[in-house]
C-alpha cells in the first residue's frame, strides 16, 4: 500500500472515533463540525491536521484542494451563522475555527507538514529544538553555508547564495516526498531536520539581500 495515497492507521482511527454530542448526547464523529442529530456545533476533537481538514495524510498534498477544504470549513463556521446561538455554541464555533486555522497553517508549510506526518506515523521529530546538530555531515554543510553568507559583502553575491539556498530547500522537499513514498521514516525525519536549517538559512539570506539592496 502506497503511504502517499492512503491514510495512516492513526489518521483512520482518529477520523472514525465516535464521541457523544455535548447537547443531545447523540453519536458524533470526532472531526465533525455539527451533530447530525440536533445540529449543534461541536468542539474541535483531538484529531490530526489531515483529519481535521478532511484530507488524506500525505506529504504530497494538493495545495489547491487544501485551500478549498479550508475555505469551505471556515465558511461553515462564519461568526454570522452563530450570532443568534447560545454563548456555548458561539465559543465552540470559535474554537473550531481556531483549530481549522492551525491545521491549515501546519499543512501549507512543508516543514510543519512533514513533522505532522512523521508524528502521525509514529516517528515524531522535534523541529523546535535549538540544540547541537548531531549529524556531522549536516553540521559541516550548515557551517559552510553560513560562513559563506556571513562573508558575502555584495548584494549580487548574497542573491546568488539566497538562490542556492532556495534551490536546496526545494530539493530537500523532493527528497522528503520520496522518503515518505518509500516508507523510509528515519530518512524522512533526517531530511526534515535538514530542511529546518535550510529554510532558516534561506530566510537569513533573503533578509541580508534586502538590507544590502536598500543600502546607498
């Protein structure tokens, strides 16, 4: 089974989980926005971002579909629809909207999407850690790239380094996709960490380019 086109077990279980409606106690799917029995808006269940937005758990998302799903769900939760509802339903609708926003922000970002998919497949990776890079090859690569950026003095030179960094980011994303498609989670986790540093480097290169361009 190709992991890029099928739901991970965790996602399937999360989507299928049934909880009681807070209002009528009827059965409601964990990711449901509304109770099918009484129509009351439900609170955001503890589901992964793919499940929350009704998408197959994959690194290779159709971003246009992601946008459509997000906008469609947000439209159903527009505050005007709940103006006459009880305070609890208003609060729950806002909580749902917030959860959907967070899921969307996670999935549209390749790095966060990779981390979410790794966690869903039982190989979580901490991309917020700021500690020492344990991989010597990755450490040397990042040291060389950062040294080159620090020494670059002209806008043209920094622009070249920024372009190289952007190309490295795209290439790394392609390798992450291939790793997920081959179910090589350790490789995907390693590449996700590399992508984290490449993205940071690309951001710093763009910022330096902008500063040098503005200089008289």
